[in-house]
C-alpha cells in the first residue's frame, strides 16, 4: 500500500514539473533520516537547480506553492536547503489500507525465465548448491508477487565430466554392470553413495594419472549414447536428479521444466547454433597457435580489454563442443531464437498437483509450451561470470541485441561453513582450517556437508526446542513444526545476506529465536496469530472493521505516533518487493521481514490488545494485529518460509 501512495505522489509531481518547467525528470522519493520529518522526502529541487539557475530552496518553495492539493498528502514542508518533506494523510491512508490491503499486483507483460539449481547429477547436493536454489526460488516468488509470469528451469548437465567420473568409479573401480548400478540406484540415499565414489575417483586420478583416459572414454560413450558406460551414465544421472528434486522439495523448491544437455546434443540444438555462429562470422576457425584447429570467439566480442590471446574456444580441435557453446544454444532456445524445441514428458507430479516436465527426444502429448521468454535470469555463482559474458556476447554477435540486454547473470558468492558448524556435523578439519573464519566445501575432495544431512541436523536441533516447549502436542505435529522452523532458519540465513557476500553458515546463529533470524520472524507471526486465537477461545469476535474504523476514526487513532509508524512499517511489503526485484536482491525482503517482526514485537509488548476497553481503540488494535499477521505470513511465504502453528 505504501508503494501505491509513492506511485501516486510521483505521478502528481512528474505531471506538475512537466507543465510548470517542461522538465521530464525522474521523480525520486527518499526516506527521511528521521520519522518525525514525514514519510517521504523529495530532492527534485536539487535536480532542477542547474537547469533553472536558482537556489534549490527557492525552487522547492515554488513547487510547494504551485502544486496544490495532492491526493493522499496532508502536508508538504521545505527542509534543509531544498528538500520537500511529505506527510501523508493518516486517516485516508489507514482507511485505504483497510479497504485494499489484499489487492494483487497488476500482471506484467511477457514471460520471465529463471534458471537455477543446476547441480551436476553425479552426487548429493551440498550446502553450496542450496544458496543457488534458495536464491533462485525466492527471486521467482518475488517476480510472481510483482505480477510477472515466470517459468522455472533447472538445467541438467547429464553428459558432463562429473557424471563420467562416477561412471568410471562404477565401471572400472567397482566393476559393476548396468544392472547392478540400477539396483543400487533404487536404494535409499544413492546420491550419498555416489558422493563418496566421486571423491574416491578424484583421488584415484591423482595417484594414477593414466586413468584420465577412462574419463575420456566414458565421456565419449555418454555423448554417443552407446555401450555399458552410457547406460550407467543414464542410470546415475536420472536417479540423482530424483534425489535432488526430493532434497529441494524439503525446502519448498519446485521447477516447471528440466532441460537436459543430452537433448541439446541429440536434437541438434548445438549443431543449429553452430551454423548460425559460423554464418554470422561470430566465430572463426583458428589456424595457428595453441588454439589451432579450434572454432573460437574473438576476445573483443566479450571484453573491451581482451586481445587475440583471450579468444574463447567454442569447439575444440577434436570436434567436441565446450560448455559455453552448449550454453549459447540453450540461451537461444530460451528466447525462442533457435527454430527448434525439445520434446517433454511429465517427470513428477507433487501432492499439490504441480507437474515437473523433463526434456526428451521422443514426441509426447499434453506437454505445455516452454521457452520463448522476454527476459532470462541465469542463477550461477560469480566464478562463472566470464562464461556468462561469452554467452551474452554470442547473442550480440548473432544480432540479437535486445535479447542480450535481457540476459541477466544472477551472480552470487560462495557459501561456506563456520568451524563450529563443521565440528557439530562431524567434519574433520586440519589445525589450519579450524582457525579460519570459514571453511570452503569441495565435492571433488569430499569435503563438505550434504544438504540432506544439514537439513536433518537442523530439524533434530529444532525438535529438541519444540519438544521442550510443547511436550503435550502430538509427535507428528511437533516434527512438522520442527521441520518448518529448521527449513525457515536455513532459507532465511541464505537470503539475509546480499548476493555479493561470502556466507559462513552457522547452526547456532541460524536457529536463534532472537535477532535477525528466520525463527525470530516466524515467532512474530505465531504471536500475532495467537492473539486472534485467544480472542476466539474467549468467545469474542472481530468487530466489523469497515463500520467502526471510518476515516475519521483512523485519523483519531493514528494520531498516535506509535500506531502510525507501526502501520507504515507493516504496509511497505509492496515497496520491499519492488525494490528487491529492481535490484535483484532478495535480501531486501528478508530485511523487511525482520523489521516488520521487530515492529510487531514492540506493538505486542506495548499494547495488551485483548485487555483494551475503549471500543474504537480496541478495534484498531485488533485490526492491526490481523494486518500484521497477514503481512508477516505473506512476507514469509514470498521468502519460501512457513509460519508454524507454534514455536
């Protein structure tokens, strides 16, 4: 609601400035340094000072005098050397929030594709993968809350070297047949078994360098789709994908479609993109030097500082395409520029009826349409920035400038573990690692924490607290609550930091019921719900807010600065969403959730709602409690966090 008033005020001032000064300026609104200065501040006089050759304060005075009444604004005041402070009409604002608080955002045109998670299907997911998935899933939720149509993709690299390494482990080290591997794949935690095998193979390569030839053989077999190695690779990748989907479902993460690299190859996506790149002279065949015989993209295409030595290999001299080449083809398909499409079949339908589709080479019926986006976000860690630049350069070289401009690398830094958390999870550290502020994870080295182990440990820890506080509750209910607290703690911890921050995950910090944590925000929502529950248990009912809280009543009650500031804080949900989408920073909404929880907890301690005797004030307190509860739960929902029954 606050955002709607901001937009209304921006339009009024923009129209006035155009008529009075002929100025097409972006009307920027700021938050005053202190709440008693008003709700908004307008610095437009400073923007006009150079053009009008007048002091900002004089310009501000002219604007305030000339603009007249603005709907929703109670007063305009000149502050400092030319700021215009804006005070909202409290009665109108309160009444508008009461009447329109549940209006959804207006639908936006076009379709946004968000690709995230993208874990190699060769072993269990670890905590580093969770940051990608949680960031991507939350950004999807934010976009949808802002009115965008969003398609969620999870690209499956089922023909890469990581899968080939696990194939080497089963085929050469374990001497397993495809039938034996398929039997293992049906057992519990097959992804854990592959985790250990992958680390073992990596170690074996170091001790036996000649074994690297096994990897090349397996990789070639997988790409060609023939032989035992290819069959084992298919079994491993499909089984691990199922494991990853189950892990992510524990964190409320789902997808719409899983495009697989095998179909990129077999349906000749890359071959089509390759011909386009050659025809447009976007790549050339190198005839000399270290890249002789390779198809390369000139460095100048993706970096102003690059020279000939920085050219990027797209196709190796042996004819195999690099990752970035396949990614160019995939990005072209996302925008509907390739002239080709996948076939699909339904992979899984969740209990809520949502179906996840996966690409296939076989035609099928009933699949929805995928791709053809107007904007694409690729959630990939910051270490892949160079390759993402090459992908965008490929689109530009092909003449797809508009699509290149709408290709966004949604980058983030790594997530590590605190030494204390490593100790709690039984991860052995060297003396040197134990003294560091954080410990990096490495699947290849087998150093790290499997995502499911982390979630299990968080649930176990949360369950102890829930059991101690609610021993009388049914065991299944307590387990459900513990799960919601644990996953909420994990998601919030991964979201509260900006994307360019390296995170050191810490159990004790994440699960704390105090401070900037998920459980703290959940606790505020539970408290708000409990007030309403107690009212009902005592035989009371919510008053008819529409008739009791008239505009005049709102004005009387919101004259209290406490009530007014609480309402303003609670009504900034839309602003936090818009800000998060515009900046690509889900952390803005996590911060808003914490501030909202703080505001409600102050309200909770200061005002005994059910004991209030004044009918009008009691109605306001109950309405604000209900509004806080709805805002807290909606904010948690967009963060992918549930509000438990109790804490």
